[in-house]
C-alpha cells in the first residue's frame, strides 16, 4: 500500500511510503541516491503516480534532485523496490519542476504515458497539453501536442487521446475527436474521423453518457483492447448505416470503423468493454434486437464476438385433433450455432459481432444465424 505522510520532523513537506502488509513494515520510497547523500528524504514533496500490480515498481513525481543525473527540479522517477534502483525518466523544461497534468502506467509496467504543459521535446507546444510516453522502446517520446491522454492498453502499446486539433492533418473541423497512438510504429491515427476523408460533423468521446443515467459510475470504460481495437461514442455519421444525429457506439480496429448500435434517433453509448475486446457493453433506449419488447426503456447490450442465443422456433399450429401423417420422432431442433445478424455491427470482416441484450433476468433474445461465423451478437 503506497501512501503519503507529512514530514515527522515538521519540515512542512511530505514524502511517499509503502506499507508491506505481509512483512508488516513501512519503507520510504523517496530515497536519494546522489553521491554523498544516499538515504531517505522525508521532507521531499512527492506525488504518487502509479505502480505495477505487484507493487514492485512505483512511479512518482518529486521536485528534488534524487539522483546525480537529475536536475535541480527533479521530475518523474521510477523506483524498483526489490532492487533498490532509482531512475529519472522525465524532467521539467530548463531544469524546472515538471508541470504534470496526468499520468497512466500500462498494467504490465512497460510504459508510462503522461501529459505536461511543458514542451519537453521538439514538436511540443509550451502551455498546451502535450502527451509523452517513456519506456518500451526506451527514452521519452512525444505522442502528440494539444491532446488529452485518455486510455492506455494493458500492454502499453496503444493509447487513446482526445483532441479538437487536426493532429496529423485529421479533418476534425474543430470537433472533439478520438485518436489512437501505436507505440510499436509510432503512428497516430484519427479513430473517429470519416473514412472518406471529409470533415467531421459531430463530436466523439470515450467517456460520454449524456442522456442515460448509470449511477453510481465508479470508472469509465476501458476504451481500448489489448490488440488495439478502440470503442467510443460519436454524434457524427461515420457509417452508411448511421442515419441520425444521435450518439452511436462505434468500434475502430486496424483502420476500419464498425457501427455497433442502431444508427437511428436514439442515443447509444459504450459503457464498458472487455480486455480482449470481444465484449462491448452498449447502453441505449433503442431496440437493437427483436427480443427487446420494451422500447424506450434503458437497456444494456453485450455486443459480443461468437456469442448469443438462437431465437426459438415458432410453435406448430394447432390442428384441432385432426393431424395426419406418420409418427414423429420429436420436434426439429436447430443445430447449436452462433446466430448471424446482418446489419450494423457486421461491417468489420475480421471481427464480426452479434448483439447480446441484457435488461431483466429471464428475458433473452437473439437474432438468427449460421454456424462457425465470428459475428457480434446482441444478448438480453
């Protein structure tokens, strides 16, 4: 457990500590490794940023020089609790304290993304929100200027940004847009821009649920899967099936856009997605499957790869006791299979989705289909 505490000597500062609940001991995290003054620095102003799931590596912000390579203004440090190694990974401009806006560590600890109003590298804009990444390929790289850091994939390869700026020439036309950065290639792509290259006519958000009430909201959606598939909501008509100005749920995967909701007059938002991207939860009042018999009510759909249930066959008509013909071995039963849904959500060739709808216990529905297809389904 990491925590901050005031200087017990009354120096007015605070420092960062870790409590080992198994060993029942508390250890300082802010430890100077400068030549001639190695040891804890309890009077340091330190801010916890993030740590790996096992707590073995921690990142923190400190405005003091803790290593010989650091400047007087300190910066972001990486501390290895097991090995005791301390490393400065990012420093402020001109040796001044770093103006940090946000930071996110990938779950595997390989990369730290952060945003700062400091222009630390060429291409950054002083006073704007500049997004950087450190680790992975080594060193600190500029991801984008004039953008807000939003999401980071578990493996740290992908990051989602929000910006109204025409990053990399994207035709945002001043609208809020979603961008995806790939640290393997260093490329930045507009995930919410129109495929034909025309100017945006609506806003896109990763966190957006304006016309629905989901309380309490403890966390926003993951937004990005391990393989880089990104999920967001947009009021722009990004697909030919989207025929209304309402917000709709979309998937961006390897340069391709897929509509996950109805594309009509009812708002739909991405509420959450699984780490592998195979399940995307969409909230809407629009009926996305035939089993939704309460249109207008707020429903939760699981837009899912390789999922869903077949619709039951209609009952045979009552012949009034005058049925003719040979005996029957029982009713025909469809071979278990994933149902195929033709419409929004099936635009992506590599990852087809069915809609799976969830609202009330015992109420399930699904569209009709073929075995072996990887389609997204709606289940209720």
